[in-house]
C-alpha cells in the first residue's frame, strides 16, 4: 500500500514539473516575441482603447470606426488618475510617454466633442 501511494506522489510531481517547464517555455517564447508587461505597455494599451472609443482607430473586432465618447472620457480620466497617483514613481521615459499620451488623447477628445 505504501509503495502505491509513493508511486502516485511521484507521478504527480512529474506532472507538475512538466507543467512548469511548459509554462517557462511559453514565457520564454512570449518574451522573445517582444511582449513584455510593463507600465509603458499598460498605458499604451489604454491609449489604444481610448482611440478606438473616439473612432480614431477601427475597432479590431468589427473592423469599423465606432464612437463612444463617454467610454473615451472614462479611459482618458483613468490615465489622468494614473498620472497623479504615480507622480514621483515613474522613470523619465514613462512620465514623458504618459504626458504625451494624455495631451494627444485630450486634444482628440476636445476636437470630437466640438464636432458634435
């Protein structure tokens, strides 16, 4: 009976080791493809979502321009909150990127609102 339990435990350990190796390979592959989760990527993703919501960029799902200015404003305001909450904790590059993104998005938003 003890040998059987030991065998089960060893099989489980092997399975976990294989899963960990697979996860590591997947992680290595994604990093090789240039995907890295960091603050700059995060705010760039939010900026892309705001541009889609303003109808500046086609929605990747529908392949059409769709305008939802309320959603765009929410995302822009969220980026503004991030700017305030991260003040003093960003690199110069991150701070500059966030500042530029906010300026561009706010300018586009004002233009869209005035067109209505």
